[in-house]
């Protein structure tokens, strides 16, 4: 009964926040951010613990597999466009990955963060399954890494499109590359809402950026961490 209730609450809240974000397109109304907060409050009010919520989470996250595979459809449909800009996009993804890793490490060292937090911050822009494996390889904490990755994705989804608009980056391809490289899956969900091209490119960028980061971090870990 708790599992069914948790699933219904999560889906209902997410649909409601989707409607709200369309009517009031503000950073705070981002569906992932807002629905997470509302669901947490409702579960607390219902005295449902996280352990009791886990079965519902497992059922819903099982659908992430088919949803991820489904990203191949817009990528295939926009294959000619991706081929046209691939060289420039790949260079941008390498640069974006290197910059986000470097800035996170520099900031963490300036603030004298503990090593375990430094590791988590360095892989913050990679989707959770890949980030978790990288974290294990370099001696990080998987739970902390996952938390940092989620926060990064939420911030990217909430503010990324608006920052791009402020700097007048309007080309759908460029927007997709930027969001996917920095804000992984959560950012890609926002990019899909923005347009098919943005979503397709963001999905591809998310995957390629994960591969780039998985090559970079283990090699620099002995010298940086």
C-alpha cells in the first residue's frame, strides 16, 4: 500500500510541477527541483521513511533504462545535423569537461575542502552511474558523489538555459551541447522540454562527456587528490 501511495504521489506531484513550470517558467519551478521538495515534504507528513519509499523508487527508476534508450530516437532523427557540427561539438565537450573539472578542483583546494569532497566535486558533471564508478576507482564516497551530481544537475537545469540566453547563445545545437556536457541527465530532461534538437544533442553530449571524464579523472587522481 505504501509503495502504491508513494508512486502515485511522485507521479502526481511531477505532473503538477510540469504544469506549473509551463505556466510560470522560473528557476524555482523547475520540475525536478520543485517536485523533489514537495515529495519529500509529503512523505515526511505521511511519516513514510526513505526505506519504505525504496520499493517505489526501484519501480520508477527501472523505467530510466527504456527512457535513456529512447534518447536514441531524436539523436537518429537529427543525425545529419549532428554529423555537420560534430567536430566543433566534440572540441566543445572536451573543453567543457576539462574546464568544469579544473574549476571544481581549484575552488575546492582554495577552500581547503577534504579530499573526499574534492573528489566528488571533480566528477559532479557526470551522470550518476558513471560518476559512482569513477568515485570508486579514485577512492571517493559514492553517496556523497551522487548527492553532488544531483545538485549539479538541478542547478544546471534551473539556471543553464537562462544563462545561455543572457549570453545570447540561441542556436539549438550549441545549447544542447552546453547543457548536456555540464548538467548530464537532469539538464538533458530540461533540454528536451526546450526542443527536439536541444534534447538530442544534450543526450549525446551527456554520454560523450561522461566518457571524457572517465578517462581524465583516474589519470590525474594520483597527482591532484
